[in-house]
C-alpha cells in the first residue's frame, strides 16, 4: 500500500538514526495503527510502529534506542512515533506473556510501559502490517487469537474507557477541559466505536471505519455526534454541527456512555 510521504520520511529517518547508534540491532520495522488501516490523517494521527530487535534490549541497547528516537523527534517533530520494541519470539507468543518492553509514546522513549503490547497490535500486524524493514507479515509467525482479541477489547472498554468517561465528565479537570476541544471528543467517540465493532465482528477497523459503522449500528439520535467526530477526523473546514463546545462535549460523553452500556451488556447465548 502507498505510505504518506511524511510517514515514509519519518520511518526512514528513524532507521538511519538507529543504524548509526546500534548497527544490526533493528531487524524489523512495521507500521500498524492508522497507517496500516488506511486512515492516516496528517493533522491528527500518530505513526504507530512495532520495531523488532535482534535480541532482548539491554541497558546499552535501550540507551541507543533512546538516542535514535530523540534524534528522530528533533529532526521531525510531527507526526510522532508511538510504538514498542520487541523480539521475533515475542511476536510468536501471547502479548500478555511478553513482559515489560521499551516503548515510545509521543516520540519519547520509555523503558517500561508499552500499552500497545496487546492483541489488537498483534492482529493488525499479522493481517495488515506495513513493512518498512524485515519479512512481510505473511511470512512471520505472529500470535493471533480471536478469543483474546475480544476479551481484551471488552476489558479495555470496561476498565480504561469507563474511567476515562468518569474523569471527562468532571468539567474542571484536565480531561474534562480537553473534551471542550474538537480532537478529544473525536478521538474518544471513534475509539469506543472501534472497540464495539471488534466485539460485534471480531475484526479491527480504523477510526473512520468505526464512525461509518456507528452510523448504521446505533439509533438516528446519535448520528449528529458521530458525523461531527468524522468531520473533525477528516479535517473538514465545514462548520461544526454544534452551536457550542459544551453542547458537543455533552453529546460525546452521552454517546460514550451509551456505547459502553451497549457493548458491555451480556449478550444472549
């Protein structure tokens, strides 16, 4: 598939920097997330990645990875890299067994963390990963388990997104104030819609694909907030569908609560 020129430039810059810092360490670089799903938006998207190293990174290796990411971020502040560093053996196993790996969030290197160590990342890599360096995904032994994908999606809604909704519901908090903007409502509404889609279909879709799904999956009363979030996602210059940021924030929070209740409701046997 064609890669956005800025994404290609960013990926090549990282490989150049890491090869200078630690020759031979990085054997694979795969793009996942919005790039792999055909929904990269320059104004809103990060570049999600999986780096495969020749060995479990040591202290020296991690120092080299940190320098390579810092150099890349200094050269190209946008878009930002987000992702994880794993081994070939890690990809062949359940991500729950992967253990702590070094990761990058917002272009910044972290020794621990790696929220992208999950069945969604493994599934997207196996099915649609974009190869920048290394064998094609179809040639790899990537663990991919439908039951675990559904279980993780359910847990993410039940734990992360219920907490997110509760915090965003308090206006005078950082998360509540962020919801007055346009990107936070769009990101959150389309994210929970993606998880709902996965629970119902067993597949992964992009944020834009999730919005299209939501327009058909839920009653008509929710179409305004979904269309508004798609408008923001697409970077449209058309005016907002809401008279005020407060109105949009309330509609987004109500929609998220509805999706959570619907997705987490026990399904008939």
